[in-house]
C-alpha cells in the first residue's frame, strides 16, 4: 500500500476571501477556527455564508471560536489529480464532522491508509500560507 | 391547460465527438435543421427558444439572444436554463409552462456545448475558497466521498455497479451517434479492474468529456393534432428539487432530491415505477444510477444492488437502461449532456430505436442531475415522465 502524501511542501492555490468570510480567514492568522453560529436556531453552519442557512436572517448570526476537533464523515483517496497536486497522489480529501455539528472539507495528513477510516477522531493542523493566513488541515487526534 | 396538454413532437442529435471541429452554433443549426425536417414545421412557426447551459456559451451573458440571432429565430420567449446537467430536462418543463401561460406556442429546446474544444466557463462558486486549496478534483472527488459514505452505510457492490456499466456499453455499441472511442465492449471484470481515480470511484464509473448537441421541439398536443403529427411524447409528469436539505448543516449524501422530484412526477402522471418501459437516468457516475433507482422508488433505499442483480437492463430486458449508452458510454456533451438521454427516450417512444428498440414504448422516465454543492451529492434533481401517443 503506497504511503499517503501530506502535501505540506507544495504551493497550494491561495483561497480568496469574500466580504462575509473575512473573519474566518483573519482568525486563521492566529491559528484560530471561527465558524458561524445562529443564536436563534442555536446551530452552527459551515462554510461561511452571507446569511443564516436556518432562517435567512442575518442579525442573529455570530462568529464563535471552536476547537476543530471532530471525526471523519467520509473521504476519498485521490489517485489522479491536476497540478499543483499532480504526481503527489495518493492523498486524502475528506469531510470532517466537527463536534459542533458541521461538515468541513479538508485533507487528512499524517495518517496511514490502514488507519484511515470513517469515524476516525481528528484534530486541526494549521498549514501556513504565504500571505500569513493558515489553511485548516486535519490529523489523527 | 396543464403539463400533459403539451408534447415533444420532434428530436435531433449530432454525433458525439471527442473534440468538435465545427462551431457550437453550427451544431445548433444541425439540430434546428433536423427538427424542421422531421416535423414539417417551418422555422417561422418556432416562437420560443430555451437553451441549456453551455460551457462554450458561458462567457456570453447574452447567450440565448445571440444564439437565436445566429439561427435567425424571431421569438416571443427566449431564455437559457442554468441548472447544470438538469438544464435539458428542466427546459422541457419550462417550455410547457411558457406554452400554458400563453407566452408562446412552439418551443425549440436546444442543447449544444463544445466544452472540450472551447470552454469559456469561469465558475464563481464556493470552490476557490473552500475546496480547490485541498486538491479536490470536483465531481469525481465528490462522488468518491459519496461512494465511500454509501459503502460505510450499506456496502458497495462493485459487481452490481459493473452490471450497469456493461449494459450501457452494450447499448453504445448499437448507437452510431455514440463517441467512437467508447464503442468497445466491456465486461464486469473490466469495470472492477479499471484504475481508481478518486477511490472508490474508478475510471469506468466516470463520463468522458465530449462535444455535441441535441434538441427537442415542444408544442401543445392540440397544435400537434391540427398539424397531423402522429408521433408525440406527451409530458405526463415532472418534478424538480434544488438544494435538498439547504437548511441543514449536514445531510446524508445517499438521499437525493429525486425522491421529491420522482414522487411529484409519478403522482402527476398517475403512474408508478412498474409502468416505466424504459429508464433514462442522468449518468455522470455509475453510482448515481443506483441511487436514482432507490430514490425514484424502483427499490428500497440502500438495496439498489439487489435490485440490479435481479433486473435485466438491456434494451430487450425488463427495465431498459439508457438505451443509447448513456453519457458514460456515449460521451458527455458538456452541460448539454442531459439532452442525450432525453432524446434517446423520445426516440424509443417514437419507435425509432432501430437495433436497440425497446418492447414497451408506452412510458419512459428521464432524469437530470445538475451541479455539485459543498460536500453533499448534487444541487438539482429532475424527473420527467413521457408517454407515447401515435
């Protein structure tokens, strides 16, 4: 079984930020994970949206810091990719369910193919981006 | 007036090729020409035009108007439907709605894309911000995660999925319009042994990007009757659902909007899955066919594989499946690809199936799938039931 790549040494495409997602990206500069919370629906949401997915109202939407701990919801082992990821296969793209009940897409790193499975407990790994922000990756907890 | 007062009275299709040598508007002209020849309608009688999304047209914010101008169509109704792979089937329902509302009488639904030769698309989505930085390949990765979820929940039966792939390939062998490169027989073993792309999605699970065009002509049954058109595919039932579970943070990706779309279409038609003579589901990945069998009520959720093992999907079998090969074995004409299976359904109802004609040509079910959202299954699910008359 080929080792799964962690992709820590490639230059990833820089994520743009939108007017309504800026607080998320600013917080990553300090390796903090902020996600949106609707205080009326009493529920979190991800990815950041311009409004509450629960009510369509904006006033009750706030940012809350969370731990980033969670479990793997599902995953795929990418065996054929496009640049800059080409020739760095295989690697893992997964959806992670955070403890707060939202799904986040990311890579699972520092994990063998044998250990990789749905339900695996994971924690954040903050990967530095050239502009000072960080990209949220996950590793086994 | 209602959906069923309208019908598809003509269809046309170009050959599906790896890369088009001719312009997308010339493909459109071929479709118009073919439909006029088949139906006897004059160009001036077409007063509505509905286009599907098109990767080639994507750079043009006046796509439907400029296409109408190229084809010299003078219209009372003109628009593009942009619900991805659901656009071609969705266009038919919108044509009927426009006719019922008195906006126009005869609508050309035209699906043309040369996505390989000329892709002008520049998606503005969640992608650049939330998925591209992770080496996420789009649809194949989405279906990889979806398949893994299905596997963990119900078990993934590779040989059942392979049986679907083989049946569709058998049909492509009998379809002269199918992409030549794909017209080679395959076996279940070939499917199981094809290389992994986004584990557990294999090469033979995926569509191959191609260029091509198709289209149908929609008018009222009354008008069709006045013109003495004996062959009609009556629009019996239609359902559409976009963003199932939009107000939930997490959704089960094995549950799709085809449940709602199918229930609505069958209720409108007064039919059940047992009445369907041929099934023409949107096929971007093989597993999507199995999921639609489950969601549309052919079998129970999670038991698609058992149903597949006991069903003969060949054109001569109990539930003929994508009898032209589907997109997976005929080639995917970009965002116009949803028209391929639609046109095949109409062809079967008209009795023009030739070497692959199905026995029961009373009712056909055609579906659409469109758009890939963040970590779910797909944005839009559509279901259209057609009944032959004449």
